[in-house]
């Protein structure tokens, strides 16, 4: 036969499945917010299996397919992680304004306060604690970066081929994600004051995320040409 023998291809159906599997990361939070189940339960029974399946599909495509699905997932993962780092670097002056002595210019904001709370929720512990464990901090940061990586995969699935898309599409997606979170119980759940300053800073941070995601995805995709489909003899 002439078609690649992979289980799944980078077709509209394949991209839809990849997008859905990657979205399981952010749905860990949304499931708890909307009372579907706890974040821990969703992580153990949906997010982790979805991640294993996503990796298996990518590896299968690399071994037996045309490598387009493998390429897209890898580009999205790296770009999303890089964008998450850029997102956090942008927020550092706000988090450490007092420690750095710049609070007369940049307002002090507890923008990293949610991370140990993510970890506590994953450990089935109370969200609000006087002192969070190392495990809660570690899991919270890992979950944060899983969101960045999976948003990158979701972006790749949405646009199909990042090298042919303007980076502004990634900014639009990042702003849509932030808007969805702002309209969700996110701020109420973590006791975050919904001020105009908070909205401006978080939207700006998501613009930084989107710019980094779009530019890195396009650059990496152009450096890694789309593979030529491999023909398997009958």
C-alpha cells in the first residue's frame, strides 16, 4: 500500500484528536471549578492517560508514519514551554517588586500564589494553607508548565502548519484562553482580587506568551521542513 501505516495522521481528524488530548491539561482545573470532579481525580483518570496516548501517537507516527504528527507535537511542546518561560519572566518584576526595590515603579502582585495551590489540589490537600510542602510547590510548577506545553500543542493542532501562519494567531489564542479563565471561577477559587490592574497585567502576560509561542513555532517549523510522506511497499 502507498499510505503510511501510522495509527493517526496529521489530518483534520488527527489534529482534532490531538487538540482534545492536549486540552486535558487545562481541563484539570476547569473540572474542579465547575464541579465535575476533583482536579486530582481528573489528572489521574483523564489527563495522565491522555498524555500517555498523545506520546504514543507521536512515537507511532515517528516510527511508522510520515512524521508530520510527531513533528507538530514536538514543535508545539517546545514552543509552548518556551512561551511559558517568557510568560513567567514577564511577571517576575511584579512578583519581586518589593524584594528588588522597584515597588515604587512596579506594583507588588502575588502572581505566583496559585502554583502551590495547584499542587495542593493535586495532592488532595486544602487549597489554602499556612505553609505549602515542597511536593505541592513542585507539582504546582510542573502543572503550570504542562499547561504551557499543551497550549503549544493545541496551537499547532489549530493552525496545522505553524510556518505558514502569522504569529498573531497564537496571541489571539492566548487571549482567548485568558478571557475564558477570567470568566471562570478561577479568581474566586484562589481568592484573587479581580482588579483592573490584575486584568491588565495578566492580559499583557498572555500577549507575551502568545508572541513567544507564535514566533518560536514558526521559526522552529521553518527550520524543520515538512517531511515527505514515506511510501510503504505493498
